[in-house]
C-alpha cells in the first residue's frame, strides 16, 4: 500500500515528500553506512517509488558517490550535512534515512544487515534477525 513520507534535514533548509510503497526497513552496519552517518549503523527505509519531490531547498541538496561503488551514493544538505533520501530512479526506489522522517513509518525495522561488518562497540541485535551481508531478494531462489 502506498504511503506519503515527509521529512527534511537538520536545519530545515531542505524538505521532501516521497510517495510509494515501503518494501524494506533495515539497519545497515556496513562500513560505508557507518562512515556516511558517523554512527554504528544507518537506518534505511526502502520505498518503491511512486513520486518524489523536493518541497523546499533542492538547491541545497548535495550528493557524493563513492567512486569504486556500483551504487553507493549519499545525499545530504549542503548547509547542515543532514542525511537526505537517495532516489535510485533506475531501480524505481527511494532510500530514505529513517532519522530524516517527520513521523514514524508504518513499517518497522525488519533486520540488521552487513552484521559481520559491524563495529564492535555497536548496538546489540535485539530481537531483529541478522544477516552477514545483504539478504537475498525475495524473488531470488536462494531466499526460499
């Protein structure tokens, strides 16, 4: 079911509105996510994209693509550095940093991924399943 996700950066200079269907919500412990956020993991909500709009401050949005990475890009506010959604139009997906949302999404975290890469001081798994790397996609026969 499609939802509307609204949020913005720390200084309020950038605001966004994304409409789509939430498909995954993971805490990612990979080294790139840790470095991009400065924390033990990134909490990312993946949404099958219906529409996306920068409601305010699109000119402040900056992006950095890790040169050797196939897809890893960060989006952030050029004023405050607050993390912002990444629109992967070629995959019809938005990756929304959950901390940038105005309200909690209907979906809750489903797993901790890249668990084998996590920092020793990072939080415990709790009740969430852990995956050593990225779990197989549901349409992948290895997921069965």
